[in-house]
C-alpha cells in the first residue's frame, strides 16, 4: 500500500513557467551574440565615425539581425517585467494597469529604436 503526502495537482495543460524560462534564455543568448557581432565590427572595421557607424547598420543582414534583437529585447523585457508585476503587485486592477503601461512603453521603445536606426 502506498502513501501519498501533500496535495496532488494536475499538470495537464499548464507549462509552469517553462515557456517563459526558455524565452528568457533564448533571447538573452541572441542579444549576447548580437553584442559580440557589433563589437567585432566596431573593433575591427576601421576608424569609427558617423559613416562607419551608419555603414554597419546599412547592410541588409545587419538590419534583419538588429530588428530580430529589438523584438527579442521586447520579449525579454516583457517576460521579466510581467513576472515582477505578477509576483509583487497583488491588487488586480493595479497589476493590469501596470502590465498595459509596460506593453505600451515597450512597443513604443521598440518603434523608437527602429525609427532611430533606419530613419523611418
């Protein structure tokens, strides 16, 4: 005869944070790789001036990589901030307001970053 201790919880349909944990790690690795690529171009690309800096981001592959990293940063920051709001803000209305503000702020920052990089 077996004894069960504690409550038995049903885990079907829930991820219990695996998706968030994985997205944090994947986006962090992507941002780190982008930083290395950018640093290599800055360090070994010749004298750094406006033309060189603009030239780095004028290449199509760098535009794609930069856009991908901006989206990764958006996801990375959202998961982190959302977890903070969920863990420390107990009133549901205030938590929802902070989450909506965070989404608007992050999307605005991503749009601004794209505008700065590509003069849209």
